[in-house]
C-alpha cells in the first residue's frame, strides 16, 4: 500500500509510570551536580537528580506540558528530537530560533501534542550541554488505528501476540559516548588550540560503562586498513584515537597543541563503572528495545551475541522489518528492534562499539535469561571491538534496503532547491552548512520566530507553506566522516546520494543523468540523515520535505562539536503563513 504525505525485559527505564491522561504534566528540575559516570566523578546536568533523564511515556494524541526548572548556573533549553511541533513552533527548544534561553533559577513550560507514535528523545540544545548529560527518552504509544508491520515477521498467532506484547512493554535503551571534560572546557580548548575534538573516553548503555584502556600491542593489532591510510606514519593514541596532529582529520590549519587538555586525545586512565543488565524471560518469546543514540561524537554499532534482531522502526516510524545481527546507529537516530529470545538460558554479551573511523572504543552489557540452568561460558560474538564482523555470517543493517511501512511517496512538484555546502570554516573546529558558519553567539539573539531578521541573512533559508523543498547537502572536501544532519519539525525523505560534485541545477535534472543514485518510489522517511562519508573526495545527499508547519527551525549536524562549530542553518518555513506567537511565549516563559 502506498500513501501520499498530507512480562519481563525490565530495565530501570521501564519502571516509570505510563501516562494515561489526555494532558500529561512532566516536570524536570535541572541541576549541575557531581556524579560518578564511567567510574569518574565530573559535573553533570542531572534531571530530577538523575542521569540519564527520566523517561516520558505517553500516548499518541496526548497533550504534553513539559515543565523545566533550571537550577543550573548557566542557561539551558530542551529540544524534543523528532517531535514535529505542528502548530507549536515556540516549543521546539532552540535558543535564538524558537525561544529565549532559560536563565538560571527561572522556569519554562513547553506545550506540544504527541501527534506521532514511536521513539524520540529530549535533550539539551544550548551550547554543548548535550555532552553534559541532559537527555532522556520519549516513547509515544501508537493509537489503535496505526497499522503495524509485524505480520511481515511471522504469521504464527502466538508469536504475533508475543510481538505485540513486547512492543507494548518495550523499553528505551540509551546509547552514548562520554567525555571526562565538560562541554565548556572542551569548547575552550578547541578555541585555544584550533583543533577539532573528535575523541571520547567511554561508551555508555543507559548511563553505565567504564573507561577501558587497551594495551599498545592490542591497539596496533586492531588498527584497521582504513585507519592506517588516514594515519600515514602516525599511530592511534593510548585512547585508540586519531592524534590531534593528523592533517587528514584536522585539515591544513594552524594549531596550538600545547592548549590541548589531557583526556581530549590521550592520557587514558582506566576506571570501573557499573554494567547494565537486561533481564529477560524466554516464555515471552521477544523483547523490544528502542535503541536511541544520545552520542555527542561517535557513531555507534550495537549487537547481541548469538541473537538476531528485527529492526521494525526507525526515527519513530515503522519500516518493513529487516533481520540483522548488528546495526550502526548515527548520532540522534532511534532504531526499534525485536530480539527473539530463542537461546538457552544464560548470560549473553550485549556489545556497543565505535563505528567512527577515528577511534576504537567499546562497552558491554548483559542479556540475562531468567531461570536455571545458567550457561557458564563466553557467548559467541557477531562483531569485534573495532567494528568488524567476526564471521562471514554476520549481517549488518543495509540502509539501502530500508523501506517505510506503509510506503510514503514524496511529490515531484518541487518549488525550491537549496545547495548547502559542508566544509571547514577557517579552522579545524569551525564548520559551514550553507553559505556561512552559524556561531554559538547567535543563541543569544532575539528568537527568529519573533523577528525574522535577527541574524545574518546568509545563515537563513526561507520557504513558503504547502510547498515541497529539496536540500542538496554537499560535503565539499575530504576527509570527512558521515554527518548526521537533523532537520527540526517535520521529517524528510532521503531521495538520493552519491560521490563527487552534484553538477546539476535540480534533482529532476540529476535523475535524468544518474537515475541509479535516486529513489523516489520507496525513499526512507527520517528526521536525521547521514551524509555519505567523504574519504576520497566530495559527496552529496539529497533530501526532500513538505513545508506544513510555519515557523523558525534549525537544521544542523548532530555531532555536538560540529554543531557548536557552526554546522547549522536556520530555516524559516512557511513565511507566507507565519504563526502568531502566544503572548505567554512572546513575553514570558509559557507559564
């Protein structure tokens, strides 16, 4: 069918109450407090005293009142990643775009409607605060009218009932990297040194993990061919990361290496933190997890030893289920998976590894079957800690075969095409997305929603309501990783991608010349999309969206240091139908 657009497995995140009321009030108090994460004490943004933040579980159609009390000694905002904010652009949570920052010891009330279903998450959108721990999961239970794809997995009635039960009782699994330095210390060191800070110190599963330091002999043995090509005569540091003096990774810009802080690139000291344990019951046949990447720097790969996974939703929307052994999750994406509980009772290792070329990093959790007997052996892994397959039978998710369920078809009547260049901007840590670099100081501007001329015009694009728009994102210069580009408000279609320069005036012209690079019949429908990695030369990504929600929104790379470095663009959608901002937001805080 094609449409046009217009019980166990308990983890701590599952223990919160499910909201059942039509209006859901969700208060969080932000505090800047020392916590032990990955075995090391550092300041963290806690939400109601905890890290990660409490889950917001609601029903499709609920009205949400998300109340923020900022007790931190700095400004804050909260963005609801993937939530479309139809009719409520003042609740999108971007300082200088949709609201003024929430200053210390003040409050803000976000109001929005849960129009969609599926997995989302909330996170900081002020400076680099996401990397200081301000994030938590959102799950929106589908309404009864939503068609589910589970009959494509099995026709067995018992298994179908078990799958429905697993999804209904599914849990968010937060996957992240972690840095021992606060985001402000990293940013200050980037400015002082001129380097792009692309290393992490640990990986976490639901906030749990350790700092692991590999022996030099193991680091050298695990270094991949792709890494060796980029390294040239250099070696990975003791954090198993590219060194800061690598021209292929930093570009040819001036650097002051003496301003680099310990633990940014090297200085690995092991520390022991807790390990997440997922308790499951084989009698329930399946467990459902919403794998959510809150990673600030690294792309992550997830796998469960000796188990397959059915990927059945991406970015909160169903797809035709795909069976895999491992899947790579870009920063901020959500992949919902069903894990069949078919193995003998025992413990099985859950693996999370860096999929980014610049670093080898990993952590583990445990999938534990209830009951006895317990297997007392090491489980057989699908992937290695440097993101390689251990067997030719390992199946990684192939993004090119992902198909929405049901299929959505974008219009071919495109009103505007924008060409947006991604490249460095005068320094290793500064970036463009379009015709300029979007500086952090713009977060303190009068919000664009209130004044469409409050920031320079070269950092803004304007569209009309009820039109279709193409964005051609061109990664101009190598060597660059995949950039997870997130468009706020409504989702977009990934309609094409390729290598080289996009030498066409429109997608329609390009389709005639290189039809194999495009998919206009069953394109993926996402809120965050990776650009192709630019390892040998330029690459490009073409996305298409319909303007249906007038307001001021942001599009940006979800690698935090790239966003802070200016890889962002303001989008004034529907300027011909501009919304009237309610006085409580125009003049106050929504209360």
